C-alpha cells in the first residue's frame, strides 16, 4: 500500500505514547510513521509552526494523520502545509478551534489551576498535573508508567496562550473520530453531528498505551470507512 498512517502525539506528552499502536499497525502490514513534536518546545514561541514542521517531516508519501489529544487543533494547519494528507482520524482529541487559545476554550477551573501551577513561565509535565494515584489508575504497570513519565516534557505557559491560524476550506479530506474516554464525549458528539464516522470505546485517555490492539482495530476500521484501500 502507498498510503501511510502518521501518528501524532499530544505536544503535552512524548511520542512513545503511540509506540505500542505503531508496533501493532506494523505487524498488520501497515506503513507507519511517528511524528515527534518534542523538539518544538525548545524553539521558543510561537510553537505551532515548529510542531507543524515536525508533522510534515514525518509525511513522506500520501498519508492519513492519526492525532491524539491536544494534537487535534494542529491538524488543519499541518494538513494544509503538506498537501499530502488523504484523511484524518482524531483519537480522544480536541477538535480544531481556530482563533481561540487553549486557555480560552478549556474549563475555567482547569485553566485557573494551571496558571497557579506555573513558575517562571513554565508548567510541570502533564504527568504531574493529576497526582500519582490517578496516573497509576490509568497506567497500572509501573515500568510502563515510568517510561511514560520520562517522556513528558515541562511545558511553556505560552503554548496554552497561542492562537492557531484559521485554515479556510478545512476539512478538505475525510475525517473520523475515535473516543476513548468520557472526557472527550463533547468533541465526539460534534464529530458525529458533522457526519464523520465515529467509534466509541469503553477505555481511557491513555488507552492507546494500555490496550493498543483494540485501539488499532478501531483506527483501521475508521480508516477503512474513510478511504478504499488496496
């Protein structure tokens, strides 16, 4: 097959969050690439152009972008930058909200709590936001959890304040939505309202790490609905 699946991690965590799914897809004969956005955070603001560059670098042939969590808002800009995107799958991801920052669209309680957590313009890693008990609930395997924590970077507050540009005419490729957790029901419902193919799993936000085979099954089912593949 000539179409690749490009997996894009949330800028708040590391690319290893997709590695188990990438391995599962590869075992099934899929052509897979992992975008790595981690270096973008060291570039200074604005961060989104560097994140888009990292996504574009992973696209070496016609591709379907599969994005998790906060990578969702980057998708229109990344897709337009490459012109090689044939489809998009949002996995427990925020939908694009051009013209608004993350702080402007996040629940006010969370936004205020994060502002209070900031020190000298930086936030602690995402893995520290919720406390060890919550992270252990999501990732009960201690070795898996430790590796995930090592991959989570410190986060500049400016990342949550920047506004992505509007992309007129997007989406210009078919889109689908995979919901893993109850927290992402609202964007999932919006995707259904837009007429996108939708699959909902009884999982959690990091289910791509703990149950990669089920997530792989769902991604491939959605991809099959988006594009005929030979």
